[in-house]
């Protein structure tokens, strides 16, 4: 399954529009929070097969902060990451993923891309499509999920 993961877009729909064709081609789009209204924008303009979670800047209390999805027989934990201290290290999010027996953990919050495999589990932060931090550039992730999980972080120019 072709999956696009993005987040930390913070209502910058022009950045979302830059990857509109990629969003249309995806079988599933995952938005990892900040801003949840951007997920609705994606659903309305590019791909109705889009799911997401609430981030620390989202006010929609009816939207879950975390989800556990089964995608192509893989356990995928989706969260924004702010509850796990991801700006300071990955141990909190790693252990939550292990607790859930996740194959893939998707998070954001730090606005910096991460693509690691730890103890057989993929830890993925696609970075921010609009407000990168550190030495990173605006980015999102493209995944192919089948027997394995293949991740590519794509930088926006």
C-alpha cells in the first residue's frame, strides 16, 4: 500500500498544495497532528482516504490523540508525540511502540524528520511540510507497506 505521511503543517495549505499530486496518488494519507483542520483540507481537496490525530496545537477534543491501525497486517501507532517527549529523545515513544507491539510508529511535534529502525520497529517522523526546525528542510514521508515497510523522507524544494 502506498501511504503518504505528513504533519506539523500548521494551517499552511500552500505547502499541502505543493504535494497535492502525491496526496492524490496515495492509497492512504496520514496526518500526525498540528493542525487537524489541515487533514480535513486534504480530505476535501486531495484524498478522502486520509486519517489523523490531534496535536498539541489542535483544539478539537473530539479527535483522538492516538490511533492504532492495522495496515497491510502491520501494527501502526500514530500520535503527535508531544506526550512522549520526542523533542528530547525517542525512548518514550519507542517504549510506547513496544508496549503496543507496533511495527511502525508515526509521530511529529519536533518538526525534524526521523527514519530509524530500532529493535525491528520503524520510528518515523516525516518532519514538517511548512515549518522545519534545526537543519532540516520542509518534508513529508512516502511509504510502501507490504511484507516490509519502506520509508522515504522527501524534502520540498
